[in-house]
């Protein structure tokens, strides 16, 4: 089972690795697979972190997929 930190890192790494043209398909697939809620919830939680690097990475990821 993944820890919260490794799950966050996996999500952020996956989103940062997307080409901009692939973002809409990623969001569509995430909705279809019922994973978008978990992704956004995890990133939103990280935006409240006291760790400034973690907070900034989560904000960048949310921005990249169009949620900020």
C-alpha cells in the first residue's frame, strides 16, 4: 500500500510528465476511471501542507490540469 507521500509524488510526477496536448485526455480518462476525485483531493490536501515545496508542486499540478 502506498503512503500518502508516495501517492502525492506519483500523482505530481505523472501530471508534470504530461505534454500539454495530453492533459485533456488525462482528465477525460481520470473521470472515466473514477480517479479524478482522488487525484484532486490529494493535490488539494497537499496545497495545505506546511512543506512549501510540496505545496508549490501540488499547486503546479492542479494548475496544469486546469483546476487552479
